[in-house]
C-alpha cells in the first residue's frame, strides 16, 4: 500500500528537481501559476462589479436559516434593487465589529425619521429577531451594512469551504498541492 503513494510521489519530486535545474522553464511555470491566480481574482472582481455586491458568493455557516438554507449552501448575492428592501427578502449583512457576515430574512423594513432605511432581520430557524446580534442600542441595521440580497443558491457545495476553514492544515495541503502540480506542469493521474 505504501508503494502506491511513494511511487508517484517520487516521480513528482524528481520532476520538480529537474524543473529547478532549468530556470527558464521554472520561471515560465511560475508565470503560469500567477496567471491562474490573477484570472481567478479578475473573475471575482468582474462578478462583484456585475452584481453590485462586494461579496457576490457566500457560504451559509449556521443552521439559523433552516429549512430554507442549510449549513454549507452557497448563496449568490446582488445589490441590483438596493433601494427596495422588503420583508421576506433574504439578505447578507455584516454588523460593524463582527467578522462574519450573517444570512437572515428581513422581517421589517421602513424608512426612519432621518430618511435612512431601517431593516430588522431574523433567522427562519430562530425564535427571536436579530436585535441581540446588532451593536448595543441598535434596533435596526442600515442599508450600508447590507452586503447583498440572495437570488440563488447551490445546496451543500460550500461544505468544502467550511471544512477548509475548520481544518486549516487541509487548506494548506490543498493549495500547496495545486500550486505544486501547476509548477511541474502536469495534471494528477491518480490519487496524488
């Protein structure tokens, strides 16, 4: 069983050693890796601009929106109709001072006395509204705290993201191995 892993691994390490001895080829592969990274960043930025949302794709991290959305679902967001938030819309918002965005449903939306939108949210699976999640003495969130409105989702696809965040070593192994295979310029033909 061990030879199943060591054979291909030895081949990959030999190829990488050969690559290091050829600086021009190594530099070309390094540029290929940079192109892949920059292409992904440009796609993300283009998606952000086309949806009007700074974060057009988010993963549901808790069960507070069940049965509508489950932990690990990927939500697609937009801000096309940002002036019209209505009760029933599922939004993603980030309260100042909290690092993780929250996915919940609007239960009340109105204009306050200073003509600003005031939005009250609640998770479908929660018993009470979100006033306890907002900053102290804040009863509503404002429009500028909203990151986007959900318009579509993919069930459970985001579990990969949750696993990578829960186990950082897995993230480093995955990113490192992808970079390694791009550098040696070949695709994996087996388990490794």
